[in-house]
C-alpha cells in the first residue's frame, strides 16, 4: 500500500480514517476514529500531521460530531458542533488550516439551520468531503505552477514532509517535486532529516521511494555544506501559516535553511494553499508557536539519547521573515515580493471572484 493508492484522510463506514504516520516507514496502518474527541487526539498526537491534512481531518471530525449528536433539532445540533469545534481547534494551534476548516464547517451548519436534523447531518458530511476533494485539486494546481520553477536536472533541498501524507493527496512542496518529476524532469532531492520527529527521514523518503524519485537523506545541519559546493538549485518547503506580510511559519529548522539559502544565492520557495494564509496577522511574530514535549528531543523512537536530568526545549515551528523568501506558490499562481501587496491583491480578486 502506498500514498499513490489511498488518501491520507478519508471517511469510511461512519468513521474518520487516517494513515497513522507514527508507524511509518516500518508499517502501514489505518487509524479509525469513532468520535470527534478521537479525531482531536489523533491531530494532537500526530497520527495525522501537515496543515492541509489536519484541516481535512478536522472537517471530518466536525461531520462525525454531527453524525453522533443526539440533538432533536438543528439549533441543539449546532450547539453540539460548537463544543466539538472548541476541542478540535485546540488540538494544534499553529496550522491555520485547522481553524479554517472548523470555521467552514460551522459556516455551513449556520447557513443550513432551517433544515431538519437528518438533512443537516448529510449537508455537513458532504461539506467535509468537499473540503477533502478540493485539497487534492488545489495541490495539483500548486504542483503545476511550482513545476515551472524547477529546472531540468535540478537538485532540490526539501525540509520536513509536504507530500500526500501532509495533505489529503498529492502534496504541496513535495507535490511540486512530484509534478516536475511526472513532466520528465530529472531531479535529485536532498531530504532534510527534520529533527526532532524525523519527518524527512521517515516520511518524505518513504514517499519519494513510492514515486521513484532519486533522493538522499541529509542531516539538517548539512544544507550549508551542499549549497557551498554549488550543487543545489533551489529549496522547497511548505507552510503551516503565512502572515499578511509574507512571513512564514513552518517546521522548526525552516528559518535556518532560508538563511543559508540566502547566503548562497539559492532560491527559497514556499508552497502552500490559500487556506494557509492568515491575513488577520500583520506579521509572523503574531503567530502562536506550538511547544511540544521535551521527550521528542531527548529520545528517538522511545530510546533516550540525552543524559538523565538534561532539559530540552521543543518549539515545533519557527517563523521565516518574508525577505528570505523568493516566491510563494499557491493554487492561484506564483507570488513574488512585495508579498504584502501581492497577497492583498489576490485577496481582493478572490473576494470579487475574478480568479
């Protein structure tokens, strides 16, 4: 079984089904959530991860909350949905897609309160499925736009995991690489291991093997070595949240990679859907950064690597200032600096439905 054959997040037999990413690459298992609380826990514990995938999981979690509600009228059902929304939103704070998807589900429910309970439940499940299906189409458009930036025989540094596992299917930054590969471009990917949870070494490498894309896993701190040798053509990363000025919150280590890329005149591209852009935040310093357990740093796969008594800090994300970013690749095209102006212009066009 591979991500080419199955979606990361899907609905089946009244359950929210997720590829359990904690088990890869050693085993391929599907986690099945029977309650919205289990969906929230799956997001929190990183059974599912990646901003778009988290968003889709939260949407299905809201649909599951509706299906299991004992409410006898639509207003009571909406109250149950608000309770579910509060729990799901708290599961992980940095990825804006989670809050966006929950808000979309509440909006759908609110606009359909005149329906009977059974119809409202069906409406919400259909909306969650629509969000999941749209994610695949969005990623493929991102891939098409981004592939145009990838030269023939390119060597690409990629951080974390942004492929099918981080989305419903296809991927964002890794989706760009997949699209370029399917166009026949000969590529080689340098895969940052991405400490502390090793999403690069475990997940990105696994996906690239499924796709037949040549790659080499490197330590996070080795990117400068390879760039100084002159063998890197571009860096590609995803995003969990992008502020109105173009500052990008992404997996910890992204900021370091961007600085090294700037020092060596290597283009640094961010691939993300419009749902990852948060125009309510003027700049990246306003983005809440999730702090995770110190044990993720002091141990690997449950085996302690640090001395007993040692302390560790574990911010899950960092913020890359917009001036280090060459372009942001969205489903609506490639945005280049000045990002504040380009993002505002695109938002206006979307509001006018001219895109």
